[in-house]
């Protein structure tokens, strides 16, 4: 067991899977010689050669399309979208082809594909380097979507995604890369897709989230514990399919729930989680379901005060949590 | 005034969260210009010189050579002239102060949420036969939380109470007792209240008279009415309209409209449409007297007289000529509601160019309106009543309504007003079952 950065856990997962199975290969913009703009794929071309760490042209639709074709022929591609913001030219390939191949071919064909895409802002990236496009893909049956927060899950979920027989979108948070650190076993393990994880046990309020904002939630929970507020934290880990039972159990624990994500509020994952709770747990609720999300504005501002306004932070999260606890 | 300013590790590149100090280029005591490099830093992505964000004298190095610190950490202190950078620490202080004072509300004080029970609380109360009136609420506004009930059950209090279900139900029905606010229709209550009555019993003055305070709104109405009557030479005319087809049209559409829009489809909306279209043909109706000239207004903004129990106001439907019947109906509903709830803003009241008063709503069949100064004319829409009417030498029962018009005789004369009213009449009578609202 070694303490490891989030980004190192992702890199290690790819390295291990490529060593384990020679059908696994990575492709994307600058993933080879440069080792990825964030160094996520650093060292892979040296170890596995240029045929398994493919530098592609700047054409996301082609990256996804090539990966889908390779996957249908039995390869296990890990396609990287340099930033999830650049993913939209590939949405047609992902939604209309990858997600539907098994269904369309009556089980004759499958598409064991992983698409990695860094999400999230707070890095002075502005409009084209900060988006959270989860909601674009969220409502598409046929796709699995994971969004790990802890390095342990980053490695385990990526390995599970590679071994999954169907397309998995792997949303990694670029702000987490060097910020989130944690124990990662150097052994071979996977984290099951579709299972949420309790990060912290508590009895006053339940916070449900995924990816980067959980960092603030954990910090805020620590501080609120001093004030006597005990927080139950659930990391969804998988967005599609949602762990319905995990969500309901976490809510039953306290009857007060705050759902949190960086993607904007309207039509976000939180809306679905909220609907599940409302459908199943009306009589267990002790407070209105609360959501804390990015504002419904078209883009992440590039100016620092604007970005600060847009982004969640520990204080905003703590305030919302305290508010719910006091209700 | 000299102040100490911190220089912090900036976000040098996306995804970077920390940086290492490689070498200090300035030492305590050195003068630093703004943007002059103070040290060299190493990161995973870039190695760079760190420029100063201020000009001043380096006072102290906080992070030594070779140390790695997170983004946002202060690495040195610089003494600067003036207090330009003072604001931030003060703000941060204020925020923490505000946060620490926020505690749990005192349940002994007023508790507006005391009677609101969440589903979880009601379920627990039923399960454990807890009488909620005996539970102390620690939530927002004295609300009883799920945990309060659990604590109450755990404490073993109130075990003997078995009629708890009834208590919950009683508390709930009390919540429903709140009064409802009317939000549509122009009808007045049957017994209008007299505002602020002060009875002074004079000795020997019989039964004594009532004195009513003149409210500011009453005073305004009085002043405007007096100004209008004294400055404008009023003339008056009336026309009779057959609205039978309109009645049929409205009856056909009103339920669907209510379902779709959630508001009443009133006759007034159709009338406004007819009036606005007639004004377009006779723009002089939409004008005002300016002594040496007549100003003809380009925008058609209809002032709508809306009565309340003790006053009348004239909120304005702006650019009424840009709206269809459905749009006008919505505006009427909105303005009527705002008037009754006392939520009209100044901008709701300004810019009117022609006034319409729905006098029929209180049963009038004929009225002599006073012009809404400084406009040129005012039109009233009287009650729709069924009357025997002669059509082609035959008697028929038709729905009839009167339209009355008061006009500023300095601007307008009988002929133009007669034509205008005739056009309004034609417009109203040409509504039929095929007319569209949108």
C-alpha cells in the first residue's frame, strides 16, 4: 500500500492493464511521445511502444470512432479526450454508435471501450478547459459512466472499466490530479462499477456527491464535527448506473440530504438522485432535498473572480451543510 | 501608511496544486518593483520566476529554499505604501466572524416552523405514539426535527400518550387556516370596509359623524381628478355593441385557456385588442394636449383602471399593440393581481397613453368617466346584458354592451370619436367562432 496522487493511480491502472492484457492500448492527442498534457500517460510509449500508445490527429470524432471499431474487433482501447470539453465532436460516435452496438446487433457485437476525459474547472482554463459534461451523456442507456474521487477508486474503477464488456466513460477530475492523495494498493484489484461508497459515517446530514466537490465536503465535515454536526458522506463513484440502494440507505440514515456536484444544477446528476429519493423515500425525509451545484451559466468565466464565483469551495459547501443541519 | 502584503504561490498552470521554491532572488531589506521576480519556483510542469504583485520592501521570507508548499500559500511579506491591499484580510475576518456567530436558533423565541412537520417526523411520531406538541424543536424556526423525536423517544417521555395521531392531524389542519388571496377577476367583496374610521361623538350633535383619514392614495386620486376636470373640457359619447358572437367565442375557449394558461380569459382582453386596433387606425386618440401643439404618442400603452376596496389605480400595459388576445389576458391578470396585492411598482404605473375602464365588472351599464390626465380620452366597457334587438325588422335576443367615451374636446371632436367608436364596435363584432387568441 502506497500513498499516491490521483493522477498516478490512473497511470498505474493503465500500466497494469496493458501489462496484463496485450489487447489494451491507449490512443489520443499527445498521449504517446509527450505522455499526455497532464502526464497521465507518461512512460507508456517507452514501455509498450508506439503501437500501443497511439498519438492521434486533433479529431475527437476519429479517436472515438477508431476506438469503437477496434473494440468491436476484440481490442480493449482506452481512448483519451484531452479535455472533456473537446469531447463533443465525438458525442455522435459515443451516443449513437458505442452505446447502441450491443442492442442494435442483437448481442452479436460488443464494444468494450473506455473513454477517459478530464472534467472540472478551477484551473483558470475558462470556457474550453473547465466543463463538466456528465449530464450530456448521463441519460444515455448503453453507456456506463464512472467519476472517481479517491485515488483508490481512480485505479480500481479504471481497471474495472477496461475489463467491462461495454463502453464506459471515465470522467477524471483534473483538479484532483495532484490535489487528492490517498492509499492505493499496488496489487491487482478492481472497484465494482455501479456501487457507491460511504466515505464517512454520520447521523445529522447526508451529503451525496462525486468527484472533486467531495474534497470540500470531507474538509467541511471535519470542521462541522467540531461544531457538533455529524455528516454522512456518500461517494457515488458510478453515475450510470446509479447505485439506487446505496443512495436510499444513505438518505435513510439521516433524513436530510444535500446533493452536490460541479456540473450545473439544471438537468444534472443531482436532479436524478433527487428524483430517486423523492420517489422512494418521501416518508423518511426530514428536510427538503437540497442541491448545491454549479450555477446555470453558459460557461466557466476566465476571469479569476468569475471563476471563483462559479466554483464550489469549502466555505460554500460548509455553509450549505450547516444550513441543512440546522433546518 | 505602510502595510504588509503577502506574496502567495499563484496557480501557475492548470492542475498544479503545489510548487517548490528553488532560489530566492531577493532578500529581506531589498526593494522590489511590481512585477520584478522575487524567486524561482519549480513545479511538475514549469519552472518559472515568480513576479511580485506589489512594489515595496521585502520584509521577511516565509518559505525557505527547497520547501514545497500548496498553491495559495504566502511565501514572503512585502512592506508597501498605502492601504490598497488592506481590503482582503478585513473581508476574510468579517466572513469568519459571521460564520462563528451562526449558531442554532433559540427555540424559546418565536418559532414559525413549530407547526410544520416533515414526513419523517410524522412517521416517527405515529410509530412511537409521540404527541408532537410535547417535543422540543431544535431545528430552524423551532421546527421539530427527526432527531428531536428520536431523542424524545429515547428519553422515555410521553409514553402514556396514545392519542398522538390525533394531535398531529389537529396541528396540520391549523396550518391550512391561512387566508387565501384572490388573484383574478375584477369583482369586489360584498361589504366593502371603511378605512381607518375615527368616530368623534360631539355632545349634542345627534349620533355623531364619521371622520375618515385621507390616505395618500386618496389624496393623489383627488388631485388628479380635480386637475383633469378643471383643465380638460370633457365631452362624452356612447355606442352600443352586439357582442353575442364574442360571448360564444369566449365560452368556447375559456376552459381550454384556463387549463393551458391558468388564468381567466376575460372579455376585457378582447375589448383591449379591439381598442388597440382602432387606435392604430385613429392615432390621434393616442395623444395629449401641450398648449401650442398636440403630441401624438407612437407607443400604444393602455392604462387599465383597476379598482380595489378603497381606491382605483391605473397600471399600464406597455406596447399593447404588440400583444395578442392571450398576451393581453395575461397582462390584465398580472396587473390586477399586483394591484390587489399592493405590489405595483412605479414603472407599472408610468407611460399610459389611453385608458380603459371595465366598469361592467361592477354592474354599471352607463358611466361618465373622467379622463386620466394628461391623456386625450378614456373608454369604459359596460355590463353585457341580454336584450331584445331588432335585426332586419325581426326581434332577436342578443348580448349587448355599451361603450362610453370621454374625450378632451381641445384635441378631439365628435366626428373622429364617432368613427373611432364605430371601429371599436366593428372590431368587437367581428370576433367569431374562428377567431384566434394567439
